[in-house]
């Protein structure tokens, strides 16, 4: 232990003696280790850390798909939830849940909050207890008794000022009184965004299925089902059991399931959570790992150069009796000490990077808010620091083993020089850095190319100058459809009168925000034929407000009332798919959700991207919102204006509140923000990979520059002799640059081969570009070669500036 402490103290003194070397090494390590720690913390939170529930491995979701309609990854209807709950033999418990947005009023500013209706047994199934109060009782999970609520910790703090006596108090949700019975602990979150909910719930109310809801099967797929498997039951066994239960139900209701194939699936909750980000996160972790290896190669080269200046020191220590093992231990101690200091700085870099990840990461990355430094991340950082120290510390030890210490001591000039083996090792490290940087640069370039192509996809509407806002009319005060429609018309009229407003519309669904599909029938088709299309209920001026072009026919007018012939407008894709050779105007379709009447097509509008810019355009059916007998309480107002977005947003809020002062106005943003949010995940992926690729490029360039600078220094006497004997400066320049570029070309060649193999794992992250796109490969290779040339040219230029007489006189 005493000798180890001596090594540590000596290593610390050596670092202080060379502050420039220490600063460069620590900065390189801090970046490499910090990036790895930050990304590992993300992988740990999303992929590795168990869900914060009791026995998370036994929690499973029951989902459904309708392959004939192309609908995948759906939830269940209320009736199917009860069928699976009562008909299975593999789950200890099963609970249902669904989303619901509610107006929270009566205390402070009106607020629209995301709620979840859940079975009374959900919290016990998850093994989670409230921080205050209690959960729901079975009696409260019945219609008429369901006016109780459990608050999230965040809502309790934000809206109720952390009131310690909140339990038992009454709050108003959609103008109905609800008694608070509990507050959940911090960080509790269910459902997550990945369970088909756009936002995590901020409060919970009992599911309390009505008799009408219980009868619904084969439609209205909005009820999530979660269950806890019995001990020893596998997912495969559960799947077989649920298949059997579904078959029984399908036989019991042939009129519902005869033409519609509903297939259930049992999936692990965590597997379902991470399926969309699994590949991306592992690619990201591999990327930062490669950056760290490049940093290690750089440090190894620095240590090799530094070891040359310490050759006499090592030789004298050996001559005085120090064993090879003792000297190697000293060198290892210095490397580990350097790595640990770099790891400590890396933790600071990681903490800053984690804050950026949480703040700017896309909302649909599950558990992103749970990214934090914990014992596992800290252990990872320590382990990576030690392994890094060992890795770059091997280089000077291997170099020392090849030195002839007697020759070093006999060297009369006292000039240290490196062995041929050390030179070859430095060359290998430079080639590795160049090849690795090329792989990362190609990956980043492919993502940039994909992102640019994605942004060039026309969304089908004009987002400039458009502001949207949502509100919801509570059913307790707006019980009839006529009341809802009257209030919505009043809001439209007030918004249309605002200065600078050019058009105003209202809709139930917005492009790039929600994908609501319906099934419909075409007049003249066989009765068993079922078609699907995107659907939105819109007002007369909606298309003009959003900049959607009318291609033929007409839009909706005030004459389209609930007592006139029902009409619809379709998009161009629907016209091409179902009426490729004829005029669609005047054709009729039927949708059971409106009425049994046939709906006449009166207009065709341009295609609009519905879910994402990259998704295939779907057939779309637009319906006049004020002609449909039913009414929607939750709608989106679309305002096209020439004014400032902030001023328009404030005016929209004011005018909606003028109609009803207790209406919450929320999700106010521009359509440009909507478009930007729709590509946020791709932007996030691209920015991270581009950042790491740039770091890798800089490290590779610095590494090549360092090797060539050292080569020039080492060959000063040779260069001086060449120039004294008549060598032209151009020849010296070509000598140095040629040697460096030969390493760069070799690294580029190896990198191209590696990139061709490795970028294939990125194909799901790319859009309209091949993972082996030759243009990208060539362009990146040219850029890296140019950077390498500059890194070689600078020390070569310095070599040509030497005065050969001064060099020879020094020698």
C-alpha cells in the first residue's frame, strides 16, 4: 500500500509538471467519458432500469389489431376488456384504463388537465400506494359513485399549492364536484405516453363503465388493458390463453366479429414501451463508445510522445534496480490517475448533458424525465474511467518493453528517440481514429440528408401565419349538441372579427397531431367490403384557414345544415384509390357514426400529411362539423392571421374567455411549431449523432496533427540534412504531407468498408435514402481527406521553414 501511495503521489507530481499535457488529456477524457455517461444514463433510464412498479417483469398489456383494415397496435373496447378480464386463466389481476381530458375550475385559472379513468384495482396491481390518502374502493368504480379523484404530485404542487389537507376537499372537473381522496408520490406516472396517450395523466378518476359502454365490442378501441401474470406463466402461455378467450367471444358475437378480424396480443409492458427507441438508443451508445475509443487513441499517442522524453528516466530507474513490473505499475498508476480525474470532470459534463437531454429531448421518448445520476450510472462512470486508463496506458508500457535501455544510457547526445515499434503503433492509432471518425461522419451525414429530405416533403397545407388553440366545453353546462354548436359558432365569429385575421376554422383533428380513422362503405360495393380513411369534422372556412387547396367541387357552406342532404369532402388520394377513372363528385359513402343516410361527396381537396411527414398519405374524409347531429366538446380553432403570433395568441385566449370565462384555453401554438414538433424525434437523433461525429472528426484531426508534428520534431536532423544537400522546400513538404496522407487514405479506405457494414443498422432511421448511399460516402470521404490534409500541411509547412544550418549546428 505504501508503494502504491508513492506511485500516486509521483504520478500527481508528473501531471503538475506538465500542465499543458494534463489539460489536453483531461479535456479529451472529460468529453469522451462525459458523453458516455450521459448517454448511458439515458439508456439506463429507458432500457435497463425496471419500471417503478412491483414485479414489473410480470406486467403485460393486452392489445389488438385489425389486419383487414390495416389498424395495428390498438387498445380494446370496453366490452372486450371485460371479456379478457373474466375469461382468462393466466392473470392474477387485470385492470382497464382510458384517457380523458377535463376542465379543472373553481380554484385559480381554469386549466385543462389530462386525466385517466382507471379500474379501482389498478394501483394495487401496480403495487403503488398514494403519498396521501387512499386509492379507489370497488364501490367507487360503479356508475353514480365515481365522483372521487386522485391527484398527481405535480398537479397537487402546481394547482393546489401543496395543500397538506387536500384529502377530502372538493374540486370541479368539467363543472362536476369530485372529492379528492389521495395524492400520488413524486415520479409516479401511469399511463405513459407510449400506452397510446399523448400526455401522462395528472389525475385519476374511477373507470366506472356504464351499461352502454360494456356493450361495445369491435369498435371504440380506447381502453387499455394491463394485467399481472400469475407466477411461472410465460408470455407465450398468456397469449394462447387470451387467444382462446377471444375465440369464445368471437363465436358468441358473430354479427360483430364476422367481417372484422380482431386479433389480440399479449406484450410485456416494458417491451412495448421501448420498441420504438430500442435500436436508436443502442446505436447512440455505440456511437459515444466509439468516440471514447478515438479519445483513448489520441491519449495513447500523447503518452507515446511523452514517453520518449522520459526514456532516460526509465533507463536510470532500471539501472538503480527498479523491476519492469515496478516501472509498468508506475506508468499504469499515472494513466489510471489521469483517467479518474478525467472521469470526475466527465461527471460534470454528463450532468450538463443530461439536463439538455431532458429539456430538448422529444416527448415521446419513454421515461426521459427519469434520466438522472444514480449509483448505476456512477458505477458505470468509474468503470469506464478505469478501463479507459488501462486502455490508453498500455501504449507507453508496450513501447518501453521494446527499448534497449543500455543504448539509451550510452546515447552521448542525450537525445531521446522512439523505436520503430512505437512509430508503427502511433500510425495504427491514427488509422483507427480516421476510420472511426469516417464511420460516425457517414452516419451523421445520412441522418442530415434524411432530415433535409423530410423537411422538403410538402405537408399539404400552408403553416405560415397560422395559430391554433384548443378548448373544451364541459358537458355539465353544455348538455345538448345545439348548445355546443352555438358556443363554437360564437367563438368562430369573435375570432373572425380580430384585426388581421384572414380566415378562421374549427376542427376535431389536426394534421401532424392526431390520426383518427373511420371505416366506411361505398355505394355499390359488396356489403362485406370495409374501407378505412382519416376523418376530421371541420367548419366551412377550415380549408382556407389552414391553406388546404380545393381541387374540384366546393367546400362546406352555411347551407349544409342538419336538416339538409349530408355531404362530405374527400382528398385526392381517396379519389385516386376508389374512383381512379371517374368523377368523384356526386358519389356516395356511408359511415355508421353519422347516420344510416348516404353521404354525398361535393368536393376534393389536396392531400395533407396526417400523422407524420414521412408516413404514406391516407384517404381522408372531411365532414361538416355543424351538419353532423352530434357535437364534439373538445375542438381546435385554426386562425390564419397577418399579425404577430404572440399577439394573436393572447387575442384568441381573450375572445374564447369572452364567450365563457371558465373555459380553459390550452395548447396555443403556431402551425410551424406543430410541423417542428412532428419531426422532433428525428431532429433529436440527428443533432446527437452529428455532435458526436464532429467531436470524432476533431479528435482524429488533432491526432493526425499530433503524430505529424512529432514526426517533424523527431526527423528534424534528417530534414535539415536533406535541405542542406539541396532538397527543395516542395520536396520536404511532399515528404511530410505524403506520409501523413498515406495514413489518412488507409483510414478512409478501412472506414468506408466499416461504414458500409455498420450503417445498415440505421436503415429504420433513414428517410428516402439508402444506408449505402454512394454520394454520401464519397462526400464524407472527401471532407475527411481535406481535414486530414490540413492537419498534415500545418506541421509540414513548419518543417519547410527550418534553417538547415541552424539545425545542423544544434545537432
